[in-house]
């Protein structure tokens, strides 16, 4: 069992930055690939970014590529999402999720095993 707790969300102006954190409980954090997803009001959940267990490989949605960076610190059992050049369309609840699979490019939320409660990100124009 893995418990995930996100933090770092808030209100920011367009062009600004935020850094989300997701702290995991348990001793097996490094056994999981980690992903970030988001869901805006009235829209379906969408993939944002993924990082493999070692942190060597990352994957991004086209909409955030070049602006967002996912990273992890296995010693701290934490995954991060650095978000720069934020746009109003980035407004959503952001969720982190843990995935047992070894796939490099698993972007299907239904395949992830554990989820956090989410943190709200609001970008004003």
C-alpha cells in the first residue's frame, strides 16, 4: 500500500511558476514509476508527465512539453512537478499517481495503482 499526498498548488498569474510535490509513504517508493495527471472542470482527466523508477526516463504530454519538468528524489520518497510559463488552460486539479509497471510510456490513468487526493492549480489571465 502506498499513500500519496500532493502539495504546492495555488493561484498564480499567467507566465508564473509553481512546484508541486507528492510525498509517498512506505519503503517501496523506488519500486514505482510516478505520474502526474490533471482534471479541469467539465473535462476528463488527462496525462501530464511520467517518470520511471530510476528517474532516468521521463515522458510529457505535448501540451506541457518544454514548460513542465518531472523529477523524483527516491531518498525522500517524493516526486515533483516544476511548472513554468503557466497558462490559464493549465488550471486544474493535479494528481500524482504510482504505477507498478515497468512500461516507459504508460499514460493511461486506469493502469496506475495508487492516487493522491489532488491539489488545485489556478492560473489567472
